[in-house]
């Protein structure tokens, strides 16, 4: 379903654009080429569980655009929006609406990995520039990588690896139980954790899995209590994460067995779980109180514009805007020079609120993973878990760009 | 710690753990009964396919969150929430559902599916899309230590008690009272009961309202141990139908037995190791265990364990 939000300001812009285009009709060619807008297709979740994430990403992107004077590469941006409903079965139809019907120059999307997998299959064929502002599926910058597919967020493996490395340095953590949903994101996250943690000589006492999106944890919590590991690594997100944190605390396990995870375990649920999550450590490419000046400015501007506190998703949307701006600047807004545009993005170091990052050869961010700890309702910065982390080497090896 | 790798099939670290898992299974089963009890009334007894059952569960959970927030007490939120959901069910039956008794089941599916979409959107407008949490009431916030690392929340035991109470009262009302007899008769032959001078229309309205209130109650009671989040109802909906199908349409006893069976199969499916001829079956396929159980029972008794042969 297409949702075209058409407010008064956009109406004025559109009519103004029409007047300009009308005036320019006397001098076709030159004026049109200069004045034509760049079409950006946003395919994000605007309904359902992930709706707040979709909105945060769009807000972040629009903030980057506004800070750039409303233009990228000297040209105005025209948005087409599609609600992907986080529904993988509709992914192909939805992305085709943007690519074939609206003929957008850039596709931006999405949050849900399953939907992103469907999108990538289409954009790869069509060759349209596709920027992924969240979905961490390994294939997008692995076996399905392509020059026109660029991720500005993370791969599922990265936060897991960061947490693994952090734990591997602790002498008193010798065996760990992992628990996760058995689906692509969960498996990739646990693999990342193991790759990081096992290097330090520790052992995985047991891997526990639940079918996605089952949230009946009690049986597995009993398993954890009987195994008595030195720590538990858990991958859950959203409502499932909130329930897991509460169940873990209510089973009394938080008193004796430290709980760690990727940042998604504690992002966006801290208000809901209250005291249950205190002291939980996670790893992510963002934290609530980074010390960068850049981050402080971003948080202030975001809060002023949207009357909301930004989160990691807003940062990812913002960075998508920054990277696209850098690419379009290099080609003076001429999207047809796609090769140069992509080459410019590859060379860009994004000066992001999360810290500087750049694209890997497979087009995934090479970025710092931070260690965070839950204090109150914030994920407090504790230090850098891994500096300038690239993606899983085995995934990168599958990427044949060309 | 004994390494789990030595353990190939059907073994636990110790007997103690086995007992705790048994408790987990029974407790989960009782919760399932509570969640599906409303559907037992509406689908099992009245024969109305209400696929929006999960939505009422979600609405109950959100009501618990907003009412407990507004009143400051879970104990005030609970009765207010029950009255609100019952009134809501009453209105819904009057405005929409009653027009469909005479029609094919497909119309009921269409209407109630539409209701899911309406409720999700209304939830989004009213309460937003964020994950919410409800505090466990002070009175029940203690935990019992089962081992030195594991404790069991008293609240979960209280839920089990509520489930048993609901089950007992449903059984008593349906089987031992005049009203229950009228409801069962009305479900069996609507016209005949009507011609005996019983207001079946009004009776159905109350039964439907009770079913919705039970779904809401389940959501409210589950809210403190679960989190409150969009789409939470869809997760329980399918299991609810599985409970009714296994137990047999219209049987409260059947729903109870089926819930316990599912609770135990789900719990042990997640923790047992089962390998046959090198094929890893459990816990790898634990997500399917419940449905395999359903298929097996339907092969054995197509009408469900306590269902009437038709």
C-alpha cells in the first residue's frame, strides 16, 4: 500500500516546482536536466511492530537532508513512500512499485531482514541504487552483494562479535550459554558471539534455541540454571526481548549469572522492563551517551525537530542521508553517473554521531563496536569493544562484486 | 557443571531439574487454558469462529497497562478491565456478530479478521507501538527459591490458581446449572430452544461477552509476566485453536486436558534431546512438536479427545 503523506509544505513545494517547470518549458533540455528532482523511494515499516523504527529512520534521513539545505548534490529530493508492513511475502511487489512504477533513483529500505532479502533480489537485477538503513542479514553484503547495494547500519554478526571479544577478555568467564531465536538473525548473531568469544580460550557450555517468535522461556531458563554458566549471551528483540529480560530477572538468574547480548536486547525496551534489565551488558555501534561532540549536536537537533529522543535507528537513517549526500555531491547530483556515485560513497568516511565509519569492500560499515551497560533507562557507554570492526570474514569471502 | 554434550537422549542434569520442568510444563499449560478459555465458549460452544480472539487478549494486556498506570494499582485495573471488555463484547455481539449466526463460517472469519486489522490500528492510535511493561503487584512479587540459582515467581503460581478457578467455574456453570444447560441446548439447536420460550439471542450475547471478557482477563493477567506489545495476540491465537481442536469442540474438560498436554509437550520438546537414526529431532524441531501432537490426536480421534462424534 502506498502512503503518500502530502502536507501543506509539500503541496507548496510541488506547486512551486510546477511553476518553475512551466517557466522552464520555454528552455527545455538544459533547465530540466538541472532542475529535475532526485527521486528517493522509502520502503520502510510504517505499521506494525517495527513502525517506530521506520519513522525514526525517515526522521533521521530528513534531518540530514534539512541540514544540507533541503538538497543533495544541488538537487531537490522527491519522496515516494511504501509501507512494507514488515511482511516478507509482499516485499517483491512493494519494491517493484518503487523501482518500476515510480522509477525512483534511490531505494532506501528496510528494517526487517526477510523483507530486505526480497528487496535485494529485485534491486540487484534492476541495478537501482539501494541503501539498507537497518536490516542486518549477512547475505546483503555477502553472497547477494552488488555494487549498487550499500548498507549503512550493521551486520547481525558485528554486535555479537563485539560482545564475544569483550567477554573473552574476562578471566572469570570460562563457559557461556547462548540462547536465541532459531532464524537467520539469531544464528548470525550467535555465530558472531562465538567467533569473538572462543578466541579467548573460553567454552560454550550449551546452545539453546527457540523457534521464532516463541516467547515461552521458562523451560530454557531452568536449563540455564542447571548448567550454571559464567554468563549468558541472549539474542532477542522488541517484545520478545522485554519478556526475556523480565523472565530472566524473575527466575532470579540475574543475581548469579550475568546476562549479555547484542544491543537489540536492551534497545527500546528499557522503559517497559524497569529494574529487570539493570546491569545487562550489550554491544552495539551506538550508545545513549557517547562523548562525541558530533553526537551531542545530532541529539539536540533531532530532539528539537521531532520532539523525540533519537535512537540507533535514527542515527542509521541520518547516516544514510550523509552518505547519499556525499555520493551525490561528487557527481553534482547527476544520478546517471552511477559508477562514480558509488565510487565516491566507497571513499567517503561518514562523520556520524556514532563515530567515523566507512564502507567495506562488500559495502557493509566498518565501525567501532561499543560496550554498553544498562543503568536506569539508558544504555551507558562503557568503552570500545572492538575498533573498526569489519564483517564476518567467511561472509565477505562469499561476496563477488562485479 | 556436567557437560551437556555427554547427554544424548532423554536425560536431565538431575531429577530435581526434571521436576522443575514438569512444573514449568503444567504452569504453561494452565496459562494456555486461561488464554483459550474464552475461545472455548465462543468457538467451542457457540460455534462462532472468532479469529480476533488474540486481539482481545492484546487489548486486555494494554488495558492492564493503561488502567494500572492510571489507577496506580493492578487490583483496580483487573475488575475495571473485565467489566470494560465484557461490555465491549456485549456491544460487538449486538452490532455485528449476531447477524452472522445463520451464515456460513467463512463470513465469521472475514468479519473477525477485519476486526483484527481495526483493533491493531486502534491500538496503534490509542496506545502507540512501543513495548510496554506492567509491574507485578506488590502482594505477589516474591519468589520461591527452587535451587540456589533458580527461583520461581509467586505470581506464576497465582496465575495457575486463577486458571484452575476459571476452569472449575466454567465447568460448573456449563454442566451443573440451568443457564449452562440452556447455553448448551441453544448451541445444539437454536430454533428448538427458542420455541421453548428461551431468549437465545440474549443468552448468546452474554456468552459472547463472557468469552471476550475471559480473553481480556487472560491478557491482563499475563501482562506482568509477558511484555505488552503490538501483535502479541497473534502469537497465542493459533495455540488457542490447537487447544480447542485437540480437546474437542465445546468441551471444557477437553480444553483443560489439551492445554496441559501442549504445555508439557512444548516444555519438554525444548529441553529433551532426541535423536533417531542420526536425525536430530529434538530440540531442533521443538517448534513443530505441538502441531505433530495435534496431527497425531486428530488421526486417532478426529473429533478431539473429548469431542462428540457428529
